[in-house]
């Protein structure tokens, strides 16, 4: 089995296209298949090398490695359509000789007029076939005389083209709606339907899996296979990815590109796992599975043909699962850009990374995506007693809890830093004895003073994180973190101010 992903490098990789790539990859990896990456850059105006690079990086990030294609070698290259022009021309000559194709000299304005009349009479706007009978000799003379021509396929009249789509079942089109379509434009560049057939055939693609927006192209492509006498591949058209309003997922729904999801802090394994679940189910009520296991279970026949509605809440659920599995060092690395953006970090030293590996997982345990990590870690890097006390309600609470706050300030200035759960709990025990308070009446003021926040991480995790942060050296690259003693002093001063 040989499958391919054939993106046009005209922008960022859309998650719908990433899902198409993923289905191809799953199919190849689930069997003994080969996955080919071909770049369809025949639209010279809209294709850019930057976009190709971005697509390559997104696929690599998702873990969708390919066996042949750009940035890899292979026996079926080149894998960039812009480098295959000679191949398209040679095959067009073959079709001309077989009389399956012909030169067409119609001017754009003639075609436009025909189109207009057809539409006015309620007919499908297809080419009339006016140049069909021009002989090759006449055509050659006209071209030598300076006229320009396109090459069109001679499409058989009134014939049904049927194919068995692996996702959608039998699909039937009549050639009456197709008309003789263009293979090569007058500048020699290939049209999509033509280039894709030459490439899929020469690259020996056995299964073409792509978005259902291409379904009406398939009969044209099958006609081309027939003209060459080639056996067409198996086709599978997967549904598009829709937004909650059932329109194709687009900017107005929020993030659409793999890059945006990456920047928001979704893990690649989470996005890939989620995309696999859009329109397919691995069965046995198990949804959260690593890519290789998904590949083992994947069957195209089980891909549903109803459209997949993108569900951000479900993606968040999948992401939370993988955030919990992720190694602390990896989470620390992935959080750096968000912390830098806040100004809490400039160039992470090994000491800063070690500290972050200890604290980022604490915050990551309660976020949907890593972009939210800074809000969870604000209590460490952005403590301000004065700002906390700007809130009237919190100030009133703090004023009412003066005995706790005074006892806390005394205690933390005489005892050493509470670097673990036990030393923190011992401190709470001493305060309970000294103030006679317990439960929320005791713990909430402690929370306010030490974290500056009314809610957050469990205190027996948060306080050791603060105390360990205060021990991080000044040249670590991290913004200095005040310890409990400094916080209690500052809080008391701000409350009296
Ligand atoms: N370049 C086409 C696209 O990006 C590929 C279509 C196909 O897979 O045949 O939509």
C-alpha cells in the first residue's frame, strides 16, 4: 500500500488537512504501507517556500513522519510539482498522439460568452468542444504562427463514471456535466486534476485519501487514468472538519491551523489523538490511545461519512490527559515561551529549568492548555501584597484575620523555609495552637498572605513551591521569587498602610 498527503503550500496547515494527513499516516503505519509527502505548488502565485516549510514542521511536530517526499529521498521524485513540469509535458504529448487530448485555441472571452449563455439557459457551464476537430497539423501551424493554446482532454460523451469510495460507497457522475477540461494551460503549467493523476500514477499511489471537497474532481481523474490505460487507485473521501455552526471550520470559529493550536499549548499527541477521533472511533470505548495503537486499529471502512464537528471542549479533555502524562522536564521546556512573554524569565539556566520542572506540572494539572500556565504560576513570579489588598473584600477579610497574619509573620521569620509539605503542615499546627482557629478561618488568610490570591493550588504544594523558588539563585534567569518570610512582612506592611 502506498498513500500520500499532497498539500498546496499556500498558507498554514489547517487542522482539517492535518486530519487528512493523519488518516493517510494511520493507514500506512497500520500496515506495511509507504507514506509519501508531495508538495502541490503549481499555483506559482499563491505557493511559497515558507508555507511549505511550515507544513513540513507541523507534520513533524504532530509525529506524522513520511517515508518518501520532500526533505527525504525516494525513487519516485521529484516530490515538488514545480519540479515535474517536463513530466507533465511529456505525458500530454502522449495523450495528444492517442487523440485523447487536443489543442484548444478558444480565447478567454469566447469561453466566458459560452459560459454566460449556458448559465442563462440553465445548462451546466461546460466547454462546447469547439476545438475538438482541429487536426494536430493545423494546431501545430497555428502555434508556430504565434497563437497560444491549452491542451484539453477529450471527455467521452454521456457516460457514467462510477467509483467505489471506501468511505462513501458507490459514487456516480455523468460526463455530461464534465466537459473537456484543461490539462495544460497555455503557459505549459499543469491543471490540478492533470498533475495529480500523473503524480499519483507515477508515484504508484494505491489509495488516495483526501477531503470530500475533492469528490467532484475524482471522475475527471478517473477519465484521465482511462485515457492513459492506467488502473486508478482506490479513493476515500473523508468529511470536512466543521465548526459548531456546521460551516467549514474557519477563522470565525477561532483557531484553525496546527500552528495556532501549537501556540496555545496543545500537545502534539493530544491534537493528533483528537483529530483521529473526528469521524472515526478506535472502538471498545477507548478513545485516548497513542498514535501507534491508533494506527494498529485504524480501518478506513470505519471512518464515518458525516462531517466532523470540531469540539474544543473535547480537545481540551484529551489535552488534559496528555498533560498529566507528560514528563516534567518537557512541560518546563514547553512553558518557557509563556513565562518569557510575562517577563518572568530571560534565558533559562539549568537551575531555572530544574525549578520549573518541579513547579510547572503543579500548575499544568489544572489547565486545558499550556498557554494558561502563567495564570497558574502568577502567585510565584508576580506576588504583590498591595495589589491583593486593593480588593475591598480581601482587605476586609485580612483586617478581620489580623491575629492569624501576625502569628504567621512571627512564625515564618523565626522558623526556616517550608520547603516541603511536612514543614508547611508543622507551621499550620503551630498557628492553630497559637490562634485557636482552624479550617478555613485559619487557612484562607494564610493563603492570602503567602500566595496573594484568594484561590489556587493546594497550599501544601504552593507554599513549598514558593519557598524553593526563593532559594533559586539570582542569576538563574528567573524573576526573583520572594519567600514566605518576605511575603508575610510585605503583607503586614501593606495592610497597615
Ligand atoms: N493539493 C490538493 C489540496 O491541498 C490535494 C488534493 C488531493 O489530495 O488530491 O487540496
